[in-house]
């Protein structure tokens, strides 16, 4: 959820935090500001702390990384002529610290594994049961009667004998005829077994009904579904091919360099839409100066001048789930003066950005 505060010059804004929130950016309203320096102060625990210094024409926007917990009493003030916008987001209850999660995982009880002795006892008991079962079968089958494990009875054996006689007669007929075709053999078998002929006719009738049902609509639905899947697959392949045709590293407007780390597959980020991102900012020597990798991410309106110009250019045309390494020259970042004390003058900035959401 978005959080924001517009501060008028030389006024004190005191509050007790009702819901935890994060401050991500301080921006100077250029329409009402003069050329003098504007300082943003934080009052906490009977002390005043300088958050940042803003100036029209040079340092008019500074990234912040401040978390304020529920129940904390704080106060914001700005000294100088000009309105200051503080922006960020409300921290939801679902966002938990990683340390707390690790503590909870450690506190969970680990189930005890079965030792080798218990396994041996279990296997020995199974073997003993199998031996007893075999002995019972041997005692029951000790008489003259034979038990068929497949479940057939004495009547079934007589039927098998009759079938074998019929098969022998058919074999003799086939040996005498020799060259008779398969249709004549089927007719002879049907004469001997009229009940089987009825079963075959019923099976053929069911097959015809199934075929008619498929022709009447089921197979057409399947064809339509298969066509839709093929069309979706072709569209996805075309999108992926278009993305893959782009070079992994390329220069865009203002000398901003973009390196594709991971291609997204969601909604496209366009100017005028609100986007949420995770990011890690470093200087060219690798020193980290800012990051946001939790919660809903940093949210702003793309192409509206709410961030440095290199961000508006570098994040444009990303897709949700995509990751980029954006190298921004000083002219598209904080210029010759930088953003003291964090960012020196004429600093080239390197951001690793992940697009989380587009609205």
C-alpha cells in the first residue's frame, strides 16, 4: 500500500505510527522552491536527525531506506523554502523478518527417524508371518482336491476341457482345408458358439455408438481445444523469439546501458503506468548504497519524473518477472554534485532491477 507525506516549509509534522511504514524517497517540489538549500529533518527520542539536503537544479530527489514501526513517536520538518514530498509504502503484516522465520524453523520439532534395530524386527516379523501363511496353505491342500489360485472352480475346468475339444476339431478342419481364408474360419466358430457371435455383435454395436458420439460433438470439442493450445503455443513462441532477438547488452537514450538478466513473461511496463520493482543500487566500484528486496517493492509512476531519468528509460518495456542490470551515466543520474554523503559527484550508478508488478 502506498504511503506519502507533503511537507510545507518550516512546519513540524508529529505523529505516533499507527501502522508500520517504509520511506523510500524524498523529492523537492520544483514549482515552489527557490535556489536555497532545503533540509529534511527527523525528530525521534528527543533528538533531531538530518535525513537529506535538497536543492533546486542539482539535488532535488534523494532515495531513502527508513522503516518506522507501529507505536513509534516521530516528527518530520523541512527547513527552507519549498515543499518536500516523502513517499514510500505501508508494511503489511505478512512481511516478516528473515531472522524470525529462521528462528521458527529451528524451533520446529524434528521427527525421530526409525533406528536399524526396529527395521530388523519389522522385517523378521514379516518373514515369520509369510512362513506361517505358507504352512496353512500346505495343510489345506494336503487332500486330493486341487485349489486354483486364479479363482477357477471344477465347473470351469470342465468348460476348459470342452473348449479344448472344440479347438482340436477346429484345428483338424483347418488342416484339411489348408488354404481357407479367415472369414470362413470365423463362420465355423460362430456356428459352434452362437453365444460368442452375439457378444461380438454387441461389442461392434457399442463401438459404432461410440464413434457416432465422437462425430456428433466430442471430437470437435477436442479439435477446438487442440487448435487453441497450438495458437497459444505459437503466440508464446513468437513473443519469446522477439525477446530473444534483442541483444543482451544495448545502449539506449542518454547513454543508459541495459543488460537483460532474465526475460519476463507478464504485463509490459509502459510510460504512465504504476510499476513496483525490487532493486539493488551500487557504485561502479561495487559499493552498495541502496536496496529494496522485500514487501511490495518500490512503487512509482513510470515516465512521470518521479525517479532519476535513467530509471524511467532503463525500466521501460520490461515485463513482469524480468530482471535487468541498468548502468546509468552521471548525466542521467545525480550529475556533477551527486547526492552526498551516499553518492559522490559524477558517479556512474549500476542497478539490478526486478519488475514485480504493473498496474
